[in-house]
């Protein structure tokens, strides 16, 4: 029985939901003040310390101190608040991009209903009441209410709401293309679908949770970095606490406002303020690729991958064989062969047939008959031939033995030159087809797995990053080796079975290497579960999607290369800004302390190489620099540091050179410039 379904609004695709930063800064600014709540700042312990010092400095402004004018203390307090607010702003800006995308996705699931199967037929229920194992029927024009597996029917599905791709895809029961995703629309026929997830566990729910940065769990590296930052903060806290006793020992004194401000300039506020923004922005880049990571650990592992296992078909090569060349038989002109092969392929709707037509049209342009004038002879497993009958002539193409049998020619009767070309095609991993017209042999067609353009260069880049590529294929070793040589992969796993894939991954891991692989079939599930980074195709089987720790909504296996790149960018960005921040702290320590202690220990005056005007200007300049450097680095944190094609050692040297030496040099220049400006404006 058919029942009307409630109307819903189709969600915009993630790419369509991109929001310009200019539209995000206002809500991000509001959130920057909301995040001043210490209950929110506890996730960023360094910035919590900065906020507490800002509160303390604000209170000290109200306490008269002859050593520090109230005007100077008020400036220090304002810049401390500015530091906290801009760190919050960076995080809110990163979260805002994800939340805008999440709001768009949520709009598509509001008010969605489902036709659930019961013992008596079907009943219409809200999609939120569906549970794993329920069976629903979806008609053309209706929305699929949740993730599921097609158990009956075949239909075209528009997945634009999730993937952004407007072209419908075919989903059917059985095989590796039976999975459907919630919030996508059926555009033809009908499907009977078994729901495979409970509310809150679907692909859409995971994607919404992922893009809402506030719900993102910290990765192990971020937790480790937090521990390092807390440790450095405690160390510098001890350093600052001991400065006052040193001053008293020399019959001097340091104002509490100065000590509080000094603590903020020395602790790693730069990376502390940007750490959350870096992580959220990295996950945002992953979502823009239409990839869902089930855990942050998987993204980090992608950045540390040593071995990349890729299927040949659809990843390294196009999914179908294509025409690469034609070879005429002795005594046959190239034009005659082109005409015969073209006519034999005009009615062939397969990808191989279309590629032959496309190739010959470009090679030998000629007049073509109308399709309705042709009598098509489709390919069959029994004859292994296809072609057309046209104006009393018989055009055929097919497998070597089948076509020779069709024209009554024994294998050893094949002309020597043509036989040699046929053997070369087979030895190179290609597929030879023979062509005939009216029983006369015209020549051969070379069909081959065509390596995707640019894939060899991408593998070369990965090699420079220290990542080894392994092509996985069911082909025989000879065919696999030929394609691997053309694609430029480092190794081959031929005649691959589920057991072979699993054994290869375990072998690599036992040698201390992290492994990434992609797959879509149930036979890939064991290897996907074993791999450190397992990326399943969204249109693959439920077993594959459950075993993997990433799901590609576009079902594009080459996306694994981009995921590895994003993982590298995350690690490099975090490492670069951490290096810069720590180098900053070292530079500020040696830049400020001589000026601060010059009045107590005049001998330290010679170390005041920056010739800062006074302790007040030194502290205030450092505080201003500390705040502004976070502002300057926000775009870099959101965009990420570009990963150059180089080894890990080369990347480390580059980071130390740019962000290490830069982190030491920039504070000296910046603090001195601010000192001159503050003094010139008589602000100290």
C-alpha cells in the first residue's frame, strides 16, 4: 500500500554550504566573549591561565602602586583580555565554518517520515523512531530516512544532499553497491531498505557531529601537546615566582603587575591560543573533502602513514578498459580497419565500445550511419562477439579465439605480424580484440587499463614524503607488473585475496610501519579493520563501512591520497606553530629580563641589547606583541602549513629554519618596534 510521505527540504551539499569568512566574524566575535566562561576555557589550560592573570591584573589596577602607574597597569590588563579574546575568536571562527555546514545538513532531516514494514503491511512513522533492523519502503521522489542496505529493488538515488554530486547513482540489492545513505532522495523506481543504524549513529549524524567543532574530541597528539604546554606553564610559573625573592635579596622589588604580565609573555600562549583552531580547521578541511572520520586518531594516523595500499581498478586506473591503439592486418589499410572497427562498435553501449568509437573518431574522422539504420548484435558470453549488420555487410569484433572461429580461421592461420602484435598486447597486460568485415580479418584493437592522468606524479610526491605505495589487484603478476611500471607505484600485490591483503598489512605493521588502505566490498572488511587508516566507500557494503575508520561520501578511492595530505598538514601545522611559540618564549625571556632587572642589577644593562626604554615599556611591549602575534597567525592556523614533497628530516630542518629561527628573531624586532611606538606616543 502506498501512503503519502511528509515533505522535507533537501540539504545543501557541503560544498554548497561553504560560508564566507566575512559572514562568520560577527557570530565568532560574540562567541569569543561567551567562551570567557572558565568552564569552557578548561579545555585550553594555557588560555585559562591568561584569563586568570587578566582578572588579577584588572584587580591590581584598582590598588595604588607607586612603581606602576595605573594607566600602564590598565593597558597591560586590556592587552591580556585582548589576548584571551582573540584566542577564543580563532577557535570560534574555525567552529563557525563547521556549524554553518552542520545547520545546512540538519535542515534536510527535519520532519522526515518513513514507511516502515509491519506484519500487516506498512505504517508511516517519524524517521527518528526507526531502529537498526527496521525495514522501510521508499518510492520515487521520497527521501531515504536513514542509512541502510538495499534488500530488494533497484533504483537511481540522488546523493547531492550528502556528496554534492548531482548525477544520480544506481543502488540495488546484493553486490558492493547496496548501501544507501540517509537524507538522500530516490529519483526512480522503489527500494526496500533494511536500516543499519540507530538514531544519532547515521552517516548524517556523524557528519554533523564532526563539523560541529565543539563536539570534536582531542586527538592523542593534541592531548600530549596539552601536557607539554601545561608543563611549560608550570616551569615558567616557578621561574616567575622565584624572581621576587631574587629582587628582595638585592634590596629591590618587582611590582606584582609586572610579574603577572611576565608570566603571560613567557608561557606558550601562541600555540595555546591556536591549538583548538588548528584541530578544528583540519577536520573542516576533511569534511570539505566529503570524508567522515570516525575518530581524530585516524586523521593523525593518516599524517604518519608509511605505506599506502591502493586498488588498481578505479584508483590507479580508470574503472573500464579503454582503446589504446589499433593494428591493421597485412594488406589492410588503416582507413579500412578504422571504418570496420568503428562500425562494429557504434551500437556497443559498454565503456570499452564507447572508448573505441571515441579513439577512432579522433584518429580517422569519417561519415557515420544513423544508429537506427544499424542492426545491432550485442555481446554475449556464449559468442564473445559484438557488432552490427549494415546494408548487407557484417561487422564484428571480439576475443581472438572467438572471432577466428567466427571467420573459420585457425589460430596458426593468423598473419605473423598481427599475431606478434596480439601477443605483445597480452604480455603487456592489455586485452586484444580482432575485427572483421564480411568474414575478412582487418586487424586488432588494443584495450588496456588506462592509468589516470597525474597519478604517477602524485605517487612521486608521496615517495618524497617517505610514503611507499602498493598496488593491490586481482590481475596476474605479469599484467600487474606492467601497469605498476606505468603508474610508478613502489610495489605490487598481485592475485590479491582477502587473506593476502590482511597478511600484507600485518607484515608491514609488524615492521613498525603505519598502513592506509581503501576498499568497498565485504571481502575488504578484514583488511580495512586491520589497517591504521581504513577508508571505505560510501556506496560499498555495510561490512566495509563498519570496519573502516573513515568513510568517503563521494566513493572516490583516490581521495585516500588527499586524506594523507591533510593528515600531514595537521601534524606539520601543529609542529610549526609549536616550534614558533616555544622559540618566541625563549626570545622574550632574554629580551625582557635584562630591562626588567636593570634597575636592581645594573650589571644586566649590558644584556639589554634591544635598549628598551624602561621596565614598564619592556613589559607592555611584550604583552602587546604577545597579543598581536596570535592575530597575525590566525589565517595560518585556519589554512594550514603547506606540506612540501620532502622527507621527514627535510621537513624538520625547514620548520626549524623558518619557524624556529623566525620565532627567535621576530620577537626582538617586534618588541623593539612596539617599544619605540609606545614611547613615542607617551603611553608609558
